[in-house]
C-alpha cells in the first residue's frame, strides 16, 4: 500500500491572513505531495515497502529518511494548526507547561525564539522527553524527534517555503502568526496520549 497525501484538516484558505491560501496551495499541494510521491517511489521493492511511516523514520537514512520525515512532519504540522485557536491548555498538560516554562505565554515566547534561531531550514518542536518532561528542540534541515525517542507535541516548519510568499524573509513575523493558529487541543491530546503509552 502506497502512502497517500493526507487531507488537510481545513480549507486551503482557512488560515488566512496568517498563512495565505497561496502558501498552503504550494506548501501542501506541491511540497508535501512531492515528499509522498518520492517516498513511494524510493521504497518500492525496498526493505521499507509495507512498513509504517514511523518505522521508516526510525530505521532509514539518506533520501528515504528525508522524504519519510518530511512527509510525517508536514502531516503533523497541518494538524498542529486550526482557524479556531482560542484555547488554553488544561490539566496535566497545563501543569507540565507551568513546571517547565513558568507560564503558557513564556512557552510561546521560548518556542518562537527556538524556531526563529534555527540556522537555515528546519523545524521547531515542543516534545515530551522520556522522563515525561516538556522540552523545546529544533532540527536542522530534515529531522524528527522520534529519532531521539522523544514524542512530538507541536511543530513549526521554518523552511522558507512555509513563509516566503507571505512574510518574505521575516521568519519572526511568520512564527508569531503561526502561534496564533496553534491547535492547543491537538497538542494537549498528543501529550495525554503519550502519557498513557
Ligand atoms: Fe515545509
């Protein structure tokens, strides 16, 4: 079974003006789709054919890893956003945020700082470490926290194709706009789910 480009969880114009329809059209319809197509071509008749995306990310390298991780990361990135972002963390997730960052606002500030400071292309992440604590991390180019046995909770794509049409070179303006779109219910669900594993 070949991998399929997952449906977007909202319309292509739903995140405007923070992220324009044109950006989503290219980012989802071209960049993301290309990773899916390339991955399918690369794994055909290889040891990775029929494996889950997560398995491929953990055990592959080179181009197969790159396209698998980029496919997974983009699918996750879309789900990390929503046009209705007016929500607050609660329960154990809110407690973990307060313990690690002091406040929800400071988490957002630190997440922005970590994402903006990545040199070149990459991904900013909020993850859950093995001991259950929250951590910010960044991966340069293509990467995924699962490789380090960490559980992704939130990601921001800071490759230029994510923001150049809307914000030109201002990654900070894009990351700030991204933070207004975060689906905290989804992020919290990742945290709760990972605690039950
Ligand atoms: Fe991207």
